[in-house]
């Protein structure tokens, strides 16, 4: 019997486990899939600049809170495990190819300014000076102008995940691999036990007992929450990524064009992403999309002699209807908590989610009001951060 049992070994589950174990609790993590098969491993690792803490939306406050924590977590993780998650403020460029893109950048600029974020308008000439690899695209009219966000950061997700795992183990967390939750036994408004099957164990299940439980199973959380009588939608939204190895790095900053981006790595690799696809739980890559991503890299950077496609992969983002994650106590189950539905920002918001949820699970008052994230809320559609809004943007981009 542990104090806490976390369902899910992605960035959200591991971050919560690390935080709880750091507060002296005994913690077990149930992880069905290998790290590589999680959205967390698949992520690009872009952290847009954190908005001013007093910024209007609850999501923005969670991001700002998490952003600060990431800086201290990166140092702690390096000191504890020796793993550098490569968190760094490289800055980001947001570029426009055409007049529609320019109009979007104008809107984005006023939105960033209203959130107190540093954001400078760059002409094509300015762009070519800041990032010489963009010069040809500017001169040939493929890129018009852009915004420079000096506070944009990047992190390397596989390293961060591995550092979290090691830190968890050093704090005494038991991570149970290949353990799939099949059923949840609820009696008198409490979880009594969780039935799991281990891979290779056939139909046999074993029951796990804990004082408190947290559901952090990414895109699969909705189905598991239903076992608690809780309706939360965590719709899987596929994102594909291509990783190129270049003879030498050509970019210094993250480059964003609409929904697509280029993320330079210090070792010369260039990550090219991504898509917003409604493909159910299918996380296969598709050759056409990978070709399209590579074409995007060439559109921005030109021919890239010597570049090799090293790997490609896809992950399933857990999307929520109103664009806000579900963080809090499950309404009808006194020892159950939820942390799921972080969609495109789960890596960024993981530290804040972990600290706030650990506060709640240990009876402390969280530093942020968690009401907007309540798992029992009725999410309203229409938010620009929602799954629907992003699917519409993706459809518009592929049509135009
Ligand atoms: C292509 C792509 C790019 C992204 N880029 C960024 C980015 O730049 N910045 C950013 O902040 N975010 C980004 N994201 C989003 C981010 O990756 C996700 O929001 C985040 O990883 C979600 O983490 P999670 O732990 O909730 O889910 P996951 O990482 O998917 O983990 C879910 C866990 O639950 C386990 N599980 C599921 N069902 C069961 C079960 N029945 N029993 C036991 N365990 C179970 C799985 O095995 C897994 O361990 C990106 C995502 C993708 C796909």
C-alpha cells in the first residue's frame, strides 16, 4: 500500500510523482507504454514566452507559473541525475509567408504585447541579418517578415523525461513498466483498488492499493475517467515530426511559420514539426506528411545540402474542448485526482501542474486558483486554445 498511485508515466505523471516523493510520500507510477510511445517523448519542446503572471487567462497563469518552475527544476534535475534537459532561452521567430500570414502576425503581436511579452517586428532584411539561413527565402519572396520573441525557450523532451524518471527513482518512486490499468474498483465514493494487467500476463490482473490515486494518462485519460463515472474529454490529436541531421547547425532560434516549426538542436539536428490531425488513437507516421514537413524545411531554409532524415515519429496530444487541462479532485470520488488534457502545452505546463496537484493531494492550498481547471466543469467550446480551433486552423492551412 502506497500513499499515492499515479496512472501514467508521461511528463505529467512523472512530474507529479517526483513532486510528491520530494514531499516524503511513497509513490507508485503505473505506465503502460515505453517512454518513446508517449506524447511527452514525441514533443518538440518549444516553450513560448511566459505571459505576465497577471495576464488574463487561467491557462496563461498556469504557463507562467510552470515556466518559472522549469528553470529551477532543470538545475535540480541536472544536479540530481547529471542529465541536462537542454532548457535554454534561444528566442523564437514567428514568420509570415504571405499577406494572410502578415495579418496573423499583426494580431499575434498585439496579443503578445497585451500579455506583457517582449516582441519585436522584423522586416525581411532584419530577418536575414538575425538568421542568415533565412536570407534566400526572404530574397526569393518565400518569407515576408516576422516577429522576434527573445524569451522563447526550448527543452529536449527525451532528456527531460529520462531525468525525471531517474530523479523519481532516486526519491524512492516505484515505476511499474508495462502495467495497463484495466479496471478501477470504486465503493462508497472511494477508489478501493486498481486492477492492472502486465504485458505478457495474458488476461490475469492484479490489484494495486493506495491511499490516493491520480489519473494522468494523457489522451487515454477520458476512457479511464469514465470508470470513475467522470466525463472528461481528452481527444487524441496526432502530431508528426521529422528529425533531420545536418552537417552543421544553420539556425540559432526556433522558427515558427503558422502551425509548423523548426527547432534547432545543439548537436546539429533539426526537428521539423508538426501536424494537428484527428486520427483517433493511431500514432503511425505517414510518408506524405513527412515529405510535406521536409518540403517545409526547404521552403524556409533552401536546399540544405548533406541533410539526412534521421528519424520520424508521431505522438498523440491529449486535447481538451476548452483548451484548458483538467487538474483537480475527481468530483464523486474522495481519493481520486486528475491531471490530463494539456493538449499542445503539456511539457510547458507540467511543472506547475505537478506542484499544484501535489498541494491539493497533500492538503495544502495551491498557489493558483484551480477552479478553471476543475475536472467536473462543463467545458465551453470557442476558446482559441481548443482542439476545435486548432483543427480548423490546420484545415485552413492545408486548403490554402
Ligand atoms: C508532435 C507533438 C509536439 C508537441 N510539442 C510540444 C511543445 O513544443 N511544448 C509543449 O509544452 N508540449 C508539446 N506537446 C504536447 C505534450 O507533449 C503533451 O501535452 C504532454 O506530453 C502530455 O503528457 P501526458 O503525460 O499527459 O501524456 P503522455 O505523454 O501521452 O503519457 C500518458 C501516459 O499514460 C499511460 N497510460 C495510458 N493509458 C494507460 C492505462 N490504461 N494504464 C496505464 N497507463 C496508461 C501511457 O502509457 C503514458 O505513460 C507536443 C505533443 C506532440 C504530439
